[in-house]
């Protein structure tokens, strides 16, 4: 029992991200099982797409949140959130290709990619997330070395493509894609070395201004007193 409690205490943020990331999938499966929607195909496409961009933006926010507030445990949520983003993006793409093109990738490429720009950027985002998901293991980190970090920096490009995909897809109310775009722009600004250094300098100042707790001091007995006690 103590071992479980210690594990939860150490990895509580990772557990929240892992469990929370599955909620959209559970709700989608439950809705399909209960036959709650008039158009389940459109609902599946909408829900998986929304979940994919949400998980992607949350994963990109982990490092800046750590930089701003010094919450190192938030970084542990980056990997599960990123994998959930790839999962929902895959379901989103498979549902779209399966329904509209009968799972024919060639028909999809011939039609969609040559005529509709929102599909071009959406499919490009998926192609970027694919190698990132494959190389997310520790084994691949060792194989790629420094190139691993360079490769995974492409996730920001995937985020830009995902926001554009959402923006160009919506024709009437663009509130949500604009919000995601603003958040992504802020995260990209926080990635700039100058901004990151400035934020890093602010955080230690806030910590140093906190009043320090008085540490209890215990007087050490004199050497003669110790020898007397031993005798």
C-alpha cells in the first residue's frame, strides 16, 4: 500500500494526464454505443479532431508551464498528451478517409490534397506526428541522440498546421480555432531564448523573496562533556 501511495505521489501529474487524455475516447465510445447522435460519423470526426488539437496544445504547454512556475512534474505529462494527440488525429483521419473515400488513400490524395487546402495542412500535421509518436520511446532517444530533440521540435510545426486545418475547416464561427491559434502563438513566443531567459530570471526572484523558515538548531555538546558521558 505504501509503495502505491509513493508511486502516486511521485507520478500524480502523469497519472492525471494519462487518465484525463482517455476521457474523450470513453465519451465517444459511450455515445456510439448508446446511439445518441443523429449523424455518428460527423460526430466522430468532430470529436476526434477537437480532442487531437486539444491534446497537442496541452502537450506543447508543458515545458512553458515548467519554465514559468517551476513545476517539473508537468513535463512528465508531455509524452502521454502527445501520444493521445496522435491517437485522436489517427482516428480523425481514418474516420474521414473510411467514410468519404472507402479507405482508399490514393483517392484521398488525388481528390482532397489537390483541391482542399484544409486537408493538405491537416494531413501534413498527421505526417509530422507519425514519426514523433514512433520515436517517443527511450530506445529511440538513445539511437537518435541529439537529433531526437531536433526531430521532436517539429511538433510546433504540427501545431501550426493543426490550427490552420481547424481555421480553414470552420466556415462560420472561428472563435475556437482563433483561441487555439493565440495560445499556440504565446507558447511559441515563450520558446524564444530571450523570452525564456527573462522568465527564468523572474522565477528565482519570486522564490528568493519568500521568507525563510527558521531552522531549529541543536547545540553540540562540548568534547569534554562527551568524554564525561562516555566514562
